């Protein structure tokens, strides 16, 4: 089954949509410049609206961009997370340090634009648990992700990605089946594609996206 992560959950209706659609993962954005950013306290309120991962609910992923250890600790003091998503310029050493300090799996996001970008995966593989292979931010973008930009999914076709991974970058209900098929992706992650305005999730789009993935899977 193709895994689904819906990122940037920041209101109860979106949380309910993720729960009802039975997406495997959700993301809370702890990066203040993002329109999807929420406080740790708000994330805790939303997290309480779905069963814990251990009870069959979605894995709670905390999205950080080059965070200090203090920043991660402050979030974890308010809301338990199941995984750290590192979406900045964190080195393998930094990923290893955060993983060891907090005892949580790490998903490292890497931007892919040309085949040579895949060379970086080898250095991270020993110290991360999952990759998120995303588009690179376009010129002038203020965010390192969440920009609704796709990349050439065929760059990933047939590649030996050395960890479990998710495909991201500009995914929508309309393109996800082709993306999964072309990249051979075992899972997908999105934010903009299920929003009615930047930073505002649309529950109906979340439901439709997850349903499309379930129906299309790898063969869509
Ligand atoms: O969503 C954000 O605001 C964000 C901010 C900073 C880093 C990453 C961010 N989002 C991640 O990017 C992918 C792709 O987003 P999109 O579907 O193209 O909008 C998203 O799934 C998040 O993991």
C-alpha cells in the first residue's frame, strides 16, 4: 500500500479529515515563516483529536528547519511526536545528533533536481530512518518546502533508495497516480495540493487525495 502523509495540519477540520481518511502520517510544521506553522500547544490540542499511532492513528511528524536542540525540546515538552522531519540544510552529523538526543526516528528531506542530487543519500542513510524526496525550492522562494513545485519523477525510477522514502513536491489528486507510477514511490507527502488557500487545508481535498492514492496506488 502506498503510504500517505498530509503535512501542515493546523486546524481541527483538517485533523478530522486525516483521521477519517486513515492517512498513515500527518505533519505539524514548527517553522515560524511557514503559513502552516503552529505552536506546540496548538499541535497538542490537534493531536488529541485522533488516536495515537500506537492505537492505529496517524504517526505525528514534526517538521523542523535547521532547528536548535532547544527548539525541538520545547516542542516535545508540549506534544509527543513519533518522528522528526528535518527539512533544512542539516548535515548527516546533525541528523545523527538530533536522532540520538531525542530518541526519535528522523526523516531527512532532500531536494532533487538532477540525477547527481541522489548521491547525497548515501551519506545520510546510516543516520536517518526515512527520506523525503522533494522538489528544490524555486528561485526566490521563502520556504525550503511546501512550494507546490514538482520535479521530474523519472529521476527516481528504478533507483535503489537506501531507506524507506516518501515522494513530495507539488502533488495533487490529479497528478499523484502518475507521480507514484513514474517514481516508483512507496509513499507520498503533500501540503499545498490539499489546500483551498495557502496554509488553509480543505478537508474534502484531503479525503479525495487519500482516496485517489488508495484506488490508484502504484498502478494508477
Ligand atoms: O509546508 C511548509 O510550509 C513547509 C515549510 C518548510 C519546509 C517544508 C514544508 N513543507 C514540506 O514540503 C512538502 C512539499 O510541499 P507541497 O506539497 O509542494 O506544498 C510537504 O509535504 C512538506 O513535507
